[in-house]
């Protein structure tokens, strides 16, 4: 898959990377719309331009966010006409292919798992590239490096509220930072690792870090997709560390005891599914409820 | 009106263009507030600063958005003190002129039609300038050129949700991309034409394209304003092309039939007026309903 | 406190300024969270990362907004690792100190008043620095200078809607521009004064202006904090000037008389507390109501 080669700077195999980048765009559209299929179909008929724009956000959201954070042109990546045209072609095939052939092909589980795995390859490379790019601009800006790597890895998920607003949906009670899904949380941990590696605090070569982190992400995501499991692989570690660092969720300051019930009204009530559930489970549940309703 | 001269780069008549730019600012305030008059009057009394800021967004929204997309300073255009002062003076006269004389003058239909026509002249020139500017930065970035021209032509309409948020109104179920008004849609088609012309795919000189597109926009807008008609001139062409390209709005994928009713809940329900209606009709209807309520 | 020295460009006492900058970060977290304590405690337990990000917005919001307006990297200030680490340490101590010792110390009224006073010192210096920075980029851009100084002085308050969105709260009916709190309004007046001084329209040296404006801000804020008063010190002057410039809030245009009641539905209804009340009063009232509810 190409990850075994060092990815410092421009890759040594331009052909291989060019091909991967092109496939990556397609994957983003695939996975993004595999989550949003029902509503997205209707929107593609009523407002095809808005549907296309959503697809572009899913494909290029990471580049847009990274450019926004670093003060560069958010549209800069759109100057790659071939990437945009490929993403447009994939969007069109997903939504308007006769007899929905294309979508059925990519939803077929073995094919979907291959795409899921390749998306994780690309995600990890984007995190590494983001950390590199920020390091180039801010040699000692650790937090800038971590932020850039994080938004490169998470992509459109971090602007989910506004991507939904584009579709006319507004759910302010939750967001990807308040209730992190697995890819966003994994990107956060990954960007910390890559920043530590970049600043030589982590004694591991970049190629090895990319390899091991990619393997971890592929195994987790393929397992979660294949079994529809929602157990976060980080849960055991977090359940050890977080109560120590941050206290348990039920305890508050003794002096605020009276106001605790009131306080819960100040902060948003998380939506009924507990935060550990991924967005895919939310959509899964929504799909099942709709199927039951319609029957 | 000056559009017959080539507008490549800096115009040959700096005086003429300077005068037009100044008038343009005024028009934007006029037309923006002719849409929002009732609520805007009250806001100008209670929160004059917020009212002024809205006026600035209406006048300079296109420059702000284009700068945001290209990674430039959003406030860059505000360094033209004379433009800002003129826009401020027009805002003040509209809202605080004794006996409301100024507003009555500019709302008088023949005067209003002149302003509407001149606004379209300026809109088309801004689209051309936006495509030029993006071409200068990204010689082959077709999508960047189209996006920049589009936001220059559409202006504040594309950030209508956030302009409303500034006024304390929040209507997430619709936005200018999901349900395009006529000026936004015309700017989109216009920017595609201008980008094709800039990249030599469309064999027409820029001056001629500006002339013909401006004439088209003037005729459409003056007719629509004078007759309060809401028929989109693009409807015949779209009704031919869109069902072929995008399928009809009622048909979905056969395998999603059960979920269609459910799907409609995923995507936002458009507001009661059908998308073809312009914002002006919405306000027109709102004004009439309020007049009836008050009587 | 160091404000008596000229603050043009880099201060003459780098040690003093370095120390002040570090303390400033702490103050921002203090004052920000002293307003939001109840809900913030619960969020720090459930979503510590979101809580930390909120703290960073409170500390560095002014730098983020100023960079956004001037087309620079919003994350640029985060390259100062020591500032971010200090702010993180203060955040951690506020929320996770055993027996809540740290918070109790800084909430002790005499200590709180010292912090409030020092925050005003830093606010005025940030307004002056913002006007300077914009002057450097746009020598005659008066409005750019005023805008930059204003966002530097107001900080996170101007993006309160989105800071609340990060916490899962959405209150679109009000915002800091529609209903200005005292610090935001004072920053607005201050930035106008500093811009007039910078462009030599106000015949006063910068050091004197900083001194007098800081004294004014300290006296007002300390008095308002100590007495829980909500009377705006600008009210007398505004009640003289605004009816002359902008008319009274109850009068409208005679020709719109019928539609006035309808118009109030167009513009957002301000929340029950009148605009003159500061955000602190809103929270004060909220705290009291919750305390009563819980008893």
C-alpha cells in the first residue's frame, strides 16, 4: 500500500502517491455518504448543487480546515482540478448511477472493508503530512502541529455542525469535540504521537510510526465496520487514566452540590445515545427505526 | 453605464469606475434594506451598531467572502475609508432621515428600478473581477475561479444564515445554497461562463460577455421587480436538463423506497414557500400578512 | 503595574511585560470561568478536552479573532508554547484542584478584585497593540484599526455564540453585538479613542491615553464587581446622545406604524433582561434562581 516507504516530504514513488491520492478522494465520498445515505439521496434530487458541495466537504474538509487554521487559502486544494473532477465523478456515480449499481458495489461488505482500510492508510498519512506542514511554518509550535495534524486526520467530522447546516439540519446539542467519535479521537491521539515523534521526544522513526499506527487503525476500523461493534478500543486505557486525571463524571465540587441539578441545564444534555457510541451507530439506529416505521 | 468598455484589469476610465463603485455601495444598502425594512427599522433604534454592521455586510459581503476563500484579509476592503463612510452615510439616511424622505425616494418604483439595474451592472463586473483575481492567484484553478466569481456575485446572500444570526434570527432549515434565490443562481451560471471565457473554452471576448450577461440580468431583475413575478427565467432550461442529469425529485433508488418517508425527515423540510420563490417574495408575503394582521 | 511606561512597539521592560503576559492568560481563564462555573464543572468531568478548548478560547480568543480579521494564521499565537502550557495549568488547577482550593482562593473577593483590575490593564494594552498592528498593515485603514482594536479588547465575548456552541449550547436570539456587555462596549469606545490617537486626531500621547483609559476601566470594573451593580457607566452619555442621533427606541417611521407590532417578530426578541444588563447579571440571576430551585 506504499506506507512502508518513508513519507518524509514528497514520496519517492510519485506515481504510487498520485494514484493513492486519487483513490483517497473517492473513499472519502464513499464513507461520508455511506453514513448519510437516506437523507443524502433526497437532497441530491432536490438540491444537487448542495449535495455536490457536501461531497466536496467530505472529500476535502481536512485540507480546508488545515488551511483555515494556518491562515492559508481554504480553497487552495481545489486548484487540483483532477482531484475535484474525480470526486465529482464519484459523487455522480454514487447518486445517479442507473439501477444504483455503483452504490451497491461499494456497499458490498468485502469491498466496503477494503475501502475502509485504505481510508485509514490515507488518514494516517494526512496526519503526518499535517504535522510536517505545521512544523515547517512553526518550528517549535507544538500545539500548532498537533492541531494541524488533528484536523487533517478528522476532516469534515470536526465541522459536522456546519456541514449539517448546509443540508438544512441543525443539532447544536452535540458536536464532534464534545462527543468524539472514534476516528476523531484516534486522530487526536495520533497527532500527539506524530508531534512527539517530529520533536524527537518519541524515539521511533516516522516510517515505523506510520506503519504501526496505520495497522492499529485498520484493524480497529475493519473490526468495527464488520461487526457493527461500537466499543471504543481506547475505553480500557481511558477508564484507567481519566478518573485519575479528571475525576469521575458524577462527582462535582462539594460546594456546588446544591447547584448540580441546575448545572446540568447549563451544559447541553448529550443526545440520548451515550457519548461512546460512534456516529455510525447513531445512523445505524436511525436507519433501523426508519425501516421499522415504514414497515 | 460604462459596461461597453473592456473591463480587463483596471478600467480605462478611472473616474467613471470610481463613481460607479461609490454608487454600488449605496445600491447594496438600498436593495438589502428594501428587503428587510420592517425588522431593520426596529433594530436600528434598539441596536444601531448591529444595524450598521448588517449594512456593512450587505455592502461588502462579496469582498469579505472572496477574501476568506482566497486566504486574504477579510477586512482588506474596509481600508477604503471613503467607501465605508459613503455606505455609512447611506445607512444613516435610510434609517434616520427626517420624515423618512430618503427611503421614500429610493422606494419610488421608477427610482428603485434604476437602482436595481445599476446593481446588476455592478454584480456582473464583480463576478468578472473575482474570476480575474482568482486566475491571477491560481492560473489553472478552475474551481477556485468559479467559487470566487460566485461569492463576488452573490455577496451577503451566501452568508445569510450568519447575517441573520447577527440580527438575532436563526433559520437553519434553509440557506442560499439549498434553496437558491435568483441572484445567487444567476451568479453561479455567470461565474461558470466567465471562467470558461477566461480559460478560452468559450470563444467570446470578455467585454461582449459582460455586455450580454449584464443585459440579461437587467432585463430579468427589472421585470421581476416591476411585476413582482417570481418565475425564474432559468426554469425552462432547468426543467429540461435537470431531470436528465439528476433524475426527478420524486423518484429515489428502488431499494430505498421504504425509507423515503423517513428520509424526508433527515433532510430539512424546505420552508412553506417553494424554493423557486425569491427572498423578495418571502418578504413581500410577510409584509402583506403583517399589514393584514395589524388592520 | 507597568502601564505608566510608553507601550509603543516592544516595551522597554521585557521582563515586566513577559510576566504580565503570563499573568494575563491566567486572568482570562479565571474571569471566563468565574462566569460559567456551574456548567463548566460538569463539562470538565464529561468532556475534558472540550472544557480545555473553551479555556483556550477564553485566554486567546482576542488573538484568534484579530488574526482572522487580518488574514493571518488564527493559530499563530499558539506557537507560544509557554503561554499555552500556563493557561492549561491554570485550567487544570481551577477544575481539578483537590478540595477546590485554587478556585476558592481566586474567588475570594479581594483576590478576585485584584485579578479584575489586572485584566483591565491587559485589555487596554491589547486594544492599543491591536490598533498598532492594524496600522502597520493598513496605514490609513481607520476602520480596520478600529475593528482590530475592538476584537483584541473584547476577546472571546464577540464569538460567544460559537463558544457556547462548542459547549453544546445555542442561543441565537442574542449576541454580543446586538446586546453589548460592558467590556465589549468599553472596548469599542476605547478602540475609537486609540485609533483617533494613532491617526493624530486626538491630541494626547499614547502613554497618557493608556493610563487614563486603564484607570477608568479599573474603577468601573472593580466597582461593578464589588457591588454587583449593573449600571453601565456609559448610560448617562448614551441617553443624551443616542436619542438625538438614532431616535428613541419606541418611535418608528410614521408610515410603518401599522406594522410595528409585526416588526417586533421579525427582529429577535431580546431575552427578558434588558440590554443594559451585563452578562454577569444574567449569570448572577441564573445562579440565584438555581440556588432557590435547589433549596
